[in-house]
C-alpha cells in the first residue's frame, strides 16, 4: 500500500517536556497499530530530541511476528526537519527511530524554532512493505490468518487474497518461501545440506519465520561496513543463538558473522585512531605556533641581551680606564684618608684594609682583616680567629666597634662602621685598634714563634691563649681529628647520635675536621643566652646545618633544636617590642593623667579664689537689708 500519514501535535510542550517520555495516540496504517514515542530531553543524548515509531500492540502479538516498514518522521516548522528510514520491526526490536532527531538548542530557538505557541507538530509517514504474523486490523474485509506471510501491494494498497498468498509461496527443502527467495535458499541448502536436519518444528509459519531470519542475517552481512553498526551485529548474534537453539546448524554463518564483526570493530578502531591522530596533529600544530611565537620572543630577548652585553663591555672598559689611572697615581699619604680609596697596615701575618669611601656603599667606612701571606700558603690552609676592630672616638669614651669569630680561608670579612658622628676624625687622624686572638691554625704558620718549628704542613694546631706558642696535636674521635678540649664534647654527641656521620663520605681529614668544627660552632651558638645572638646568627646557623645535611650528616635533631631556639628568640623579640610599646603607651597615659591632674588643680584654685572674694564682698548691714 502507499504511504499514509499521521499528524501528532504535542500541546503544552514546555510542561510535557519535563516528563522523560511522551507517547502519542495509537493509529493504524497497513493493518498494523502504531504509535509515536518522544523523549523531550533525549534518550541516549540529553542534548537532543529523540523520536521513535513503535508497534503499539507488540506485547500481544504471537512469537515470530515481523513488520518490514519504510517510514519518515518530520518535525514541522517553515524549515522542517525530516528523517527517513527503512527497517524491520519484530519482538526483539518493537520500535525504531532517531536518538538524535533534533538538537534542543535548535528545537527551542526563538527564531526559526520548532516550538510555536507551546506546540510541536510531528508528521509520520509509514509504508508497510511486508508483514509476518497477524495484522492488528483487517483491511477491505479480507480475513488474515495468523502467522501467514503477506506482501502488501505498493500500487493500490489492496491486500492479496489468501489463495493468492498460498500460490505465491514456494517449497524449498520443506520451507515455504517467496519466489524471489527460492534461489537463495536452494544455494544455501546446496552448500549446507544438513543445516536443518535437527530442526523439528512442523508448523509452516514458524518454519518460514526461521528461514526468513536466516536470510535476513545473510542480507545484513552482505551490506557494506558503513551501513552496519555494532548494535546490528550484536542483534544478529542473538538471532543466530535463537536459530541454533531451534536446531539449525549455522556454525559457518556464525564464523562469517564473527569475521564481519571483527572487521567492523577494526574499522571503528581505525576511525578512532584517525580522530586521535587528527587531534594530535591539531595539538602539534598549535604547539608549533606557540614555539614559533616563543622563538620570536627569544630572538627579541637575545637582541636585548646583546645590547646589554655591549653596554656592560663599554662600562667595563670605562672602569678599566679608572683602575689604570688610579694605578698611575702617586703614593697615598695620611692626609689623603678621605680623598683616596684605602690604606694598608701590616702586622706579623695579618693586614688591615680600610676603605674610607666604602667598599660598596659610599656612606660607610669599610674595614677588613686579611691574611697577608695568603698567596704563599699551601692549598687548604685555614685560620680560626677571634678578633675585634675598633674605631676610637678621640673626644669621648664611646667606641665604635665590631667583633667576630671566623675561619679565615680564601674570603675576606668586611665590616661597615658609621663614620658620621664627631670625634672619630681629629686633627686629620683616624685611630683604629685591631685585637686578634688566633684560636686554631690548619696549615703552616707564617712566622715560627718561641723557636718552635712546624715541620709537617697542613697539621691542625691549637695556639695557647696564654702565650700563643705551644702546639697540640689533634685526637681522632669516630674518624674526626679534633682538639683535646673538644674530645669529650664530641664523644657525648656521638653517644647520643651514633649514626650522625654514617653517610658522610669525605676522606680528606682537613675537610672532615672543618665540618665537625662547624657542627660544634652551631651547638655552641645555641648554648648561648638569647641576648647574646640575633636572628641573623640563627639564619647563618641554619645555612650551616643545610650544608652539613647536604654533605651527609644526619642533624635533624639539631635542626629541630635550632627551630625551637629560633621560635623562642622571635617570641622574645616580639615580647620585648610589645613591652616597649606598652611602656610608651603607659608613659603617654601617665602624661595625659598628669596633665588632667594639673588642669583640675588649676580649676580648683580658681574656684577657691572666687569663693574667698565673694565671702569678703558679701558682708551685709541692717541698712543694706532695709
């Protein structure tokens, strides 16, 4: 029969769209009852309207029914969205349609949208091509027997008579098929003669239904891969299982279906790989663009760097010119103390260096203590010195000084002292006092004292604080050479922390002694009272601990103690600052109270004066009263 239409108008669509499913009224086309099913917010794809054509009476139809249908579904507006499809409906697949019929953004668009006056109009055109099983409604007074195959004429829509249908079927190996199917069924039985030997069903309708299922599987496998979906092939697997359970020997068809399924999976994988490669290519192109932009930026920065290098070279040449000019200048005198760069004073094995205009900062006087013979000493020499530098105030008892305890090596120690106060420069003279106490020497002495020779270089010696001359050999404690005065101290440390130096791999004894002395100095710093060190001292101690940790010492215990002392110091500083603030506030409050007290006393005296004056002038007589 020809195409027939069914128009479905969904009213109050905005309120109905809140429900997941909307089902139309039933309608009859081709002797079959149908209905339309809509998913306003999508079935599998939430961003689309989903529409399906469904066999309305599929639950009441007998086993083996099928409907071959060509249909189209149209969502109407002035543009109209239409989809066409041809498919089989059966008990496994009673509805067919479109999961992505129309995007919701397009459906609900204000301009050119499909919702008009809160109504959506849908037209279904259905052409029933073939029916296996009962019709729901008899057409043109013809009786329809159950499970008989009927072909509906597409020209006049009339149903062929029962006699016509019987004569149109051909028997092939006990199966009634259409003449157009006879040749295909014969070829199948020629290739697989024992295919239906175990199929015991006698009812011709069921036999015809089964052979049609087999032919449909073969027709499906003959389609191109593009026309097949994985779901179609999965459905055909279920049909094959049904046929095998019914007694058909279809292993050959099962193998062919598996081959097609594998090819389909491979095709889908290839498509996915192509998409992945395309995406990677897109990302790669984007990265190339970014790298090109970065390269351009780097070129600009390189250009700027070259310019800066040129400027630095010019500045260096200028400074070289200044240095050469200074080298050619006449010798310095004391009268030039504030006009020239520095003076040097040499005593025994030490040297003082002064920069009247500062080494780096022109607003400070800079003083240095330097080892004078450092260039002649052997490698790895060291001097442990406690010293004090004093700039003497010649007009008062005040002294401006800095002191410290350091290991001298190949670095200078610099102190900056203010020189702005009066009294440090008198009669064009500056008086500087250096007090040096050499605690320890690693390497050769510069000058042999008290006729004692040091025969072995790079030996650790301890200078006596009384006469500065006696030499004491170091003692080994857990592989570290230390002074006798340090032995008991270091033993106690290793008793408490025996694994402290297990990962310290340095073999050179000079370096090992240097590191253990650094550790002892950190501990000595922490043992001082809070008033004797500052936060900067603790920061320096923390840097020393980090150096020891990097060298292989396990000093977490000392690090924790350092952190505790640091927090205590910060808390003490905060408390001191807060105490000063409270003192200032108290002073201000006392000052205000005192001022108020004085004001009150002045007011009181003023009132007393008024009372006394009134008392003297207010003595009345009888005449005054009368």
